[in-house]
C-alpha cells in the first residue's frame, strides 16, 4: 500500500490534542481534571458508580473527611468511610481532593466547646497531622481551611472557635502544619461567594493569599466552590480566577452546582476555567440531581436516572470535547476530524490483520555518523507534522536521530538531525519515547543509556532544545539486578493516568518491570519497582514493551516483542483495566499474534519477515498515550530477511502497519 491519504489523518483537534467523549478524559487533554463529590454510601449504587467511573478522574469525599466523621471524639480517628472512597478512586485511576481539615461547620461539639488556645492549637495540629499522615501519597490536594471568611461587606474572618481562640493566625498555623504533614500534597484554601471579583469577601481572601505568598506561608491553591444561582457565574469570574492565579497559586472550581443547570451557565463556568492556565480542574458537587445537597434545584449534570442533561453536553463542549449524541456534522477534512469517531463502545478485536507499507525511513549516514540501522521509532503528530525520533545503530554503538515531515510520502526525504549535536551528547543513547507532559507543558524524550534517562524540551521541532540527559533512577533497582541474568536493561516506557506515572522496562530475560511515581512528582520519585509480567521462556517476553490507553474505554493495551520459533520478531498483546493491574492475554500467541509478518499483507513487497520494536500512532501526544482502537497503526522496524551478522550492524528500516480488520 502507499502510505498517504488517510494515513496522514491525525486524529487531533485544533489544539493538537485528541478529542474525548467523557468529562475527565476531555479535561485531561488540557492537563486538567474533572471531578465529582462522592458519598461512600452510594458507591454500591450501580448507576452512580458507572457514571463516576466513566466520567470523572478526581473525587472529593462529600462528607467523609470532615471532622465530625474522622475524629468524633478526641484522639479517636475513624477513616473507614473516607478510605472506601479513596480506595475506590485509587483502583479506578482517579485522584482525590481531601475535604476538609479545618472548618467551623460539621465540627464535633468537643472541639467547639474547647475554651483555651493551647488545647485548641494542639487539637487542631494533631487533627491535621493525623489525617494527612493517613492519606499521605493518596490525596492530591487538601482543603486545609474551609470557609473561614465572613459573608457580607467586612472582608474579615468569620467568628469560629478557631478564630475566637487562636485569632487571625489560625489559618497560617493550619497551613504550616499541613505542609509538614505531607510536603507533596497541594494545600488549598476553599470558600464560597468569592467568585465575584469586587466582593469584599473575595478581596479579603485575595489579600490573605497575597500576604501568604509574600511571606512564604505555604499555600498552593485556592478553591472556588461555585454554588451558583440560575444565572451562573458572575461576569467577573474569569478575572477573579486569573487574578488569584497571578499571585502564583493554582485555582480550582471545587463544588460546582447551578440552580436548574442552564447550559449557558455551565458553559460559562467551564470556559472561565479553560481560559486560565492555572485553573487546574473542576469538581461538580455530586453526580445526579438526586445526589445533590440542593436536589430541589436540579443543579447537576445528570438527572435522577443518570441520564446526561443538556448541561453535560455544554460542559463537555466547553472543555473542548464532542458530545457523543451531537448530530451536527463534524468537519469533512480528515486532518481535522475528531478521533472521537471512535464510538464509546469501540473496543479492541481479539485478533489482528495488517497491511504494511514498504520501507519508509532508512539511515542517512553523514561524514561523522556511519550508520547501519535506523530503529526503535517513537512518533507524535503535532502542529501539522509528524515528529519521529529513532535509534541509529552501527558496530560502534547507538545514538538518536530526529526527523519531521508533513506526510508519510515525504518521510524518506526528510533530513535527519543527529541529537548528539546538542546537549543530549554522544554515547550510548537508544530506544527513544517522546510525549508531551501536559501538567508541565513540556516535551519529554525518554531513552536508555544503561540507566533510564530523559531530556526535556519546550519545542519538539527544535532538536537543539533538548536538555542534557538525566536519570530516572540513582542506579538499577534491586529487583532488576536480581532478575536480569545475562540480559540487558532496555526499552524504558513512561505512561501516566490521572494520578500516577509508570516507568516500564525490559531485561531481555523474560521480565517486564514497572516503577511508579505520582503525576505531581514526575519525573522524580520512581520507586516500588515490581515485575509486571514474566515468562520462563525469555524469548516469549523479550523487549520493546509498549503500554497504551484505549480511547473512550477503561482499557489499557500492553504489547511486548517476542522472538518466534522461526527466529523472527513479532508482538504479543494483553489488556488490563489499570496500568498497574494484571494483564489478560488478548492476541498473545505465535498463532494468534498481535502483529507478525504472517498476519500482514505486504502489498509493496515482502521487505521484512520481522515486525520489531516500534510504536503506535497515537490519538494525541500527551502522557496518557491514548490510541484510537478504530484506527490502529504501528510504526515498526523491519529488515531484509537475508541480512545477518553482528546485531548492531543489521540494516533496520522503518515501515508502517495499518490494521485491516477493524471492528468499528
Ligand atoms: O454536600 C454536603 C452535604 O451533604 C452536607 O450535609 C453539608 C453539611 O454542611 O455539607 C455539604 O457540603 C458542603 C461542603 O462541605 C462545603 N461547602 C458547602 C457544601 C454545601 O453545603
């Protein structure tokens, strides 16, 4: 086949991201989250949990982390109900906002009746420390102090036992204690009726945050509850968000609900957040109208039966997504057609047939680069171009090369830029993986150097922009050292969900390893290295593992390169409901492989019998590594079947597979 036409139809929107059909997935396209307040008692309700798991990637316990639940009597903590929610969230790849540590309401009477400052200070600090310690590493952000400002025109704190005994400094004290308790958690101040910029209450909170920032009092974010009347947000809401953000804090919409849920009001609220880069996410205060604390006003995105309301579509559209039920025609041009042509029901088939291009990209040796093979490609489509990074190999070792082109028909003629010319430098660098880490608005190039290494760049098209290599690990993790045998530590692969990032690697000895860190800590903090998969026949689970998120599903796809009984390279595949989950075989045998020469039509000549190390064409370019299951394409390395000799001198070239038995 000639690889042009539809092969260049990148499933991206104008912003260069794939479009998704759920609130959480669409918010993630811009590095944001979309969350819901959740009640532990409703997790067993199937309609409720189906929507929760499908739509939301952040969860706030609606009442379960409040003082009257977690420390009903002094020093006696009960985290049971909140644990239920946190465990549910963790097992569904959702992050958690902790709500709330210090609040005058839902406060047990043993606290509100304390009469001396020292006792109250001890009690408050102990409450914060114990609760945050219990959830260390599991809560992304805490509402450290909630609703401390008075309504009306004073701009001052409201009376409370904390204010009355400890004075204005109680908020600062709470934030300082919180920072020591979990330095990795984001610390937020949360309040209502602070959305209108000119209100005295808004200005009071603004002065406090400005003061905290100027004195180095730890604060990372401000939560705007956004409990709105039918009119929705005040006209100045975006100004309020951006003014707070300009102080150096993140801003979030934390408890959104709008009386009668008018579509325009929801769209305006979401748009205000989308227009402020430090507005990192939106949480609605409940799922169905019947779940709401103001149920009579039907203020949420789903009706009592769990159906999407008009406001749902308005919110999804404002996030940049395409409501599944929308009947208006999408643009005809394939280059701008949304990837959400994948229906939500689209799923992977259980066997795969392919058609391959001929060799598309071959080495371009120059005076200082004597290259035998070009291999291990990684590819993204961004700003109208394909960006390909690959290993270049020769008997003298490995390096990295970069090229870009607008159409696969031009791939062969694109100039090659050797990355040893920049800060990445010369020496052993191989098997690159490129992605845009949306939370940091930065490109990452991950590669192997003997360690797992990475460089960063703000402009993928500038090959000189990559930083010098840095390592993910201080040294090879023990578990790898203990299992690697005579193998090699190769093929590092990073993928993130909405809470964590995972680093996979192989050992050419039958083991696939996985380490983990939080999204917030990435690229640091990779620990907990485990064996994610293994095979006593090392050739059956050899190397070049990839993990992808399947668009509009809760599925992840793992492929691993194997060496067949004929000595040729091919791929096996597995699926899992979570990246850290256990993998179930999909097309995982020599007779039913994921991709193999025997299941591929070589319409422009059988130039290779090996389908070896490569990468899928993704639906977007971010750290979620999302693929469209309706349109699977795999850029791979192949070689002349008659070639032999020294492995590093083999004449690898790149070709593109397109799946031919798509079920959608
Ligand atoms: O939604 C919560 C409701 O179930 C509780 O009865 C109520 C008790 O005060 O708290 C509600 O949530 C509040 C949140 O914790 C703080 N901001 C206002 C919310 C709505 O009252």
